[in-house]
């Protein structure tokens, strides 16, 4: 009757999700979550370590890494999620509705981002155990501080990782979707400096910082700039909250995203130049600081991790949709440390809002998918 082996235990999976979601784990306060996950991994036979990443950020926990030898031949495969949750994240309750939808009580996020994926990994491992343990060598990493610009995965010591491919369970959309490409994200801050003067008595002696910024912003291309790039000014602040002073300072924050790292850098330089040009014309000055928050990557569609994903989707009758994302994930850091992979849609919707939800049916699919990936056998694994 049941072709793909024993069914996922829905009740236990739901319970695992609810237990994890009930743990408070705002960014850099992941202690309780780290302890809970370490305990579960240890029970599942993993050798578990926690690094010191937390201490770099004044956090309470480090990244949690686990390795377990499997029964199947071939190199290990890495599965990963993050432990932290965006605010409001304290006192979360995961409420199961009669329709199978799990929501918060409306005053906090739910934490399906990233506890859906985490629950799926743990339950897939549990099911495998109960069915006799057939699986590959596995590595897992639960990162801290993902929601704060991937801070945990930024400082992880990747020399200990043996896997050459990874699956991050951290994407919205129906299970059976995966992102293979993500952009570079550059955040910048611009400070335009003019000269203060009395706005009524001697405006001609002032240099108007807001006017300079306004001219520069008006010349900027904003929004979707071409197919592969977005540009935004997210905030502007200038002057002294006083009507009678020609404003001396104006500060702006913004960002550039592009699938091409070079083009993102080029666009950032162009914005800097544009502001300096306008400032110079008016006799003022402009200075830009920027930070590369994530770096673009693209996992080739021929990569073995895509093959495994396709195969697992096929077995489960899932659509197998490969997409580009314009969001960030720990995969960016993994990729640039020699571990390409996919970010899987992982039963989380309306994330970063109090309306966030997951669905039991999606959690079940995600767990089945994860389990098949953990048990996948590709001809390349046997050196064929
Ligand atoms: Zn996430």
C-alpha cells in the first residue's frame, strides 16, 4: 500500500515543531535552543560540538555542529538551518488549527523561520533511526545570528566540514521549490555635508545638504534596475529639526542587490560618485561607507545536489521548481567556503510577521523530502 516506506509520524512532527517554536531564541540569545538541539542530536547518535561564535557578538550560544557516520557509501551531506528568530520573538506559542495550519497567537512571530526546517531535519533523522538507520554520513549545522546578516555562518570554521554539498532549509514557497542562486547585497550609508547658516538672515552663506541629497536621489535609478539588480534608498535624515537653519548634514541609508557581485560593486561606486558630483557642484562634500552583507553565488544546475533534489521530488510527486532568490541565507557563506548547495522551501509563510504560519501537510512533505535526501544514492557517490 505505502510505496515509499513508513509514513512520517504527523503527530510527533507537529509536537516537535511546537516544542521548538515555544523556545525563545531571538538573535544572539540562542542558548536554550542550542541546548535543546544538542540534546536531540546527541540522542540521535551525533558527535556534537558548539563553537565560540556567540562570544564574538555578545551572544549566549555558538553555532551547533554535528556529525554522524551513516551506512551508505559516498561523501557526507550537510543539512542546515538557523536557530535565531526575528522579533517579536518572546513567549511564542504555536497554535494548531483544525485546518492543519499552525500560527502564533498574533502577538509574536511563529518561528517557522527556521523551526519548520529544524523540526523536519530532526524528525527525518528520528524516522531513519526507527527504520533501521539506512542513511549517508551526515553533517548538520544550526547557525546563530542568521537574521543579523548571517553573522553565525560568517565566522564558522569550515575546515571541519567534510561535505561538499549542502541543503539549507530556509525559504518560503511550497515544498518542492529550491533556490540555486542568490545576490550580492551591499548596504551603504551616505553622509552629505554642507554648511549651516541662518535661513532668513544669510541663506546665501549656507550650503544646503538636503538639497544636495535631493538632487542626487532624483538622479538615481531606484527600484528594479534591469533584470538582475535592485537599488533602494531606505531612509533619509537631515537638518536639525529647525526651520530657520540651512541644514549642514544629510544622511541616507540604502542598498544594492545584484546577482552579479561586480555589477553590485559598480552600481555602489556609481551612487557614491553621483553624490560627490552633486555635493561638489554646491560646494559641499559627500562620503559613502558600505558593507558587503552577502555575496552572490550560483550553484550550477548540473550539480549533484540538484540531481538529488530532483530525484527526491520525483519520488514524492513534488513539482521540483528551481528559483533564484533575492533574499539572503547562510548558503552564501557556505558557497564561498567551497560548499555549494540549495536553499529549500521549508514550510514557512509570511515570515518576519506576526501572521507567520506553517502547515502540517507541508511539514510532512518537507520531512519526507529531507529524509530522501539523507538516503540518496547517486552513481557519483560510488565513483561510477
Ligand atoms: Zn530564515
